[in-house]
């Protein structure tokens, strides 16, 4: 089942980002060595009272060259398309403004659940302005102070009222595959090729794909779910001028999938944005396969040449298989699904504790970690503590002695000894004494 999505919408400077940080909490992990998108967070999975959901901060979407009102309009439209519940954030201190009415007019058409949050209620003037906001004509108004925590519980109770608790959300056992990448790399064509039908509207103009659709398809008797990330309405072409919007679509699809197919346009070559998208998939612990599409258009390079280039550009994902195909002509399409099946097995791979300890302790003896102030890292015991992706917990004398390069060394040893192609792996260290 998909998690519900909540969007925070409002004119600039009403406190959207403050409220976003408050809801997701400040502890957002940043993985330093992956060129992901974590430093500019506009989207995050979070949880309130055991009810998980996605949160979008439209304040994180910048206006580029758009006019002031156009920016507000784009933000609100994105929220309408993506969200199940919308928090319409206003500024109680400043009172109602013309721009609040601009947002209201767009939100009215949405048919979504809308909660008006009146922020900065701790300021004296805000109390006087409170009832003016009823003029907006919505059903639910909650006075809050994002900074001082006032009204926060009331707001979140209202937002999550109809959401399901984590334990009651049923997991679909079918492998979920998302096709991700920059606009116009051939995501929809690949979707069509896999589904073998013109289910998605394809055009050479970026931004013409219609709504994102999850499709079920069969391969060798097994069912798979395909998540198409390109989907958006024709009338919303303006969104594609905001790179973060297409990114947002990809982020949602990544979260909902088990395996991500990162589509690269062989004609255009590798762009920085391709790395961001792949980096986010790794950060979220998803299986990864690179699909070099439009391979039929390349005449001056061999697969071996292009593979070398890919490995150099994506040094943080050398474990991911690379498939070369043409979605349009279906040439080499048959090479994709066997890789998907293999990676699907690897993200759920479970390794016997005895074998795991043998590999880890052998690796330790072979290459002892350096001493630090006369102390040396000791590894006592290893066990697998999770799947999707495989997660390993190592009991040590002091996790402060773990150097990043040594962790990378252990990861390489695990990959040499076990088939973990296509899946990220997580290694965590815990002190044996119990003081974490």
C-alpha cells in the first residue's frame, strides 16, 4: 500500500520550512560520499503517532525566473497533484493578504482535504487577526506556532486523522520496480516496452506524459509492479522548468519501490542530475540497475567503452549492473528482466551467521585496522540484522575507532564473498559493552 502524502503550501515567508523541519524532526541523515539530494530537502518520509506518511515542503521549490504569483501558483498546483492532505499555512501576525487568496483559489479546485494552519499565533497581533482567516472559506482552522510548538498536536492529529497505523499497512509481496531519471531520457518508452502496450503517452517533448500510473505486468509467470515516474498532466508543462519538480516525482517513486532502474540517455551522455537521482536511490537502500537507453543511436562506442565511462562517473555504485538497450526498437530489451530478478533476490539475501563471521574475522586478521592513540578497533561478532537492503551489525570494542575507509574495506570483502550485486548494504557498529 502507498503511504499518504501531505503538502505544506502557502505564500513565501509564512514559516513553511520551519514547520517542515518540525514535522520531520531535525535528524535527517546525510550520506557524505554519495552525491544525493539530501542537502536540499523538500520531501521526506516521516511518522506521527505510528502513522507514516510523505511530507512535501513547497517552500523548497524555488521560483527561477517565474513571477511572484506564478511561483505561488506552481507550488500550489504541485501540492494539489501530489498530496492527499494539504496544510495551507498562513501568517497570523501579518493577517490575510492578497496572495493568500491566490493560494485559496487554486486549492479550492483540488477536492483534497485542506487544513488552514494560522502560524505565529504567539505574537500578540495574531490573536486580533485570527478570525479574519475564516473568510478563506475552508472547514478547518488551527492556530499554531511552528517555533514554540503551540497547536502542533492539534494540527498533526487533524492531518493524520484518516491515516493508517504502520502495523496495519499491508505489504504487497510483488517486486516493485521504478523507472527513474531526468525528463526525456526515455522512461515512458521503457515502461511501454516492458508492458508491451501503449499504456503511457509518449512524446519527444519533456513534460507531456500524463499521470503517473502503477502497472502490473507478468514475466515468466510472476507478477511485478512497475512505477512510472514521468507522469504529469499536459497542462502542467511549466513544472518541468523546475528541475526539482521532476526530482520530487522520482523521489516518491523511489520510496515506493524495491528496485530502481536509473535510465541514462546514451545520446546525451551522463549528467550531474543522473548522479543525484542514483544517489538518492542508494541513500534509501533500494536495489539499483543502470539502463543505458537509446543504445541504437550510438555508433562510435562499444558497450565495453561505455561501461568504463559509467563506472568512472558512478564510482559510488560500482556494484550496480548496467544494461544497454533501446526501448523504442526493443533491441536488447530481453537483457533487462534477468538482471531485475537477480537484484530482487540480492536485496533480500540472508547470510548465515557462521559464514558471515568467518568472512568478517578473516578480513580483520588479513588487514588489521590502524591504532589510534594506542587503541585498535576489535571486532567480536557479526550478524545480519535486516534485509531490503541487507544490513549487518558488528559488535566492537569502540565504534569511535571505525574509520570510513575500513568500513569500505569490510563492505568490499562482503561483496567478494557473497552475491550482493545491485544492492546497497548497510554495516553498523555497536559497542559490545552496550553503551551506544
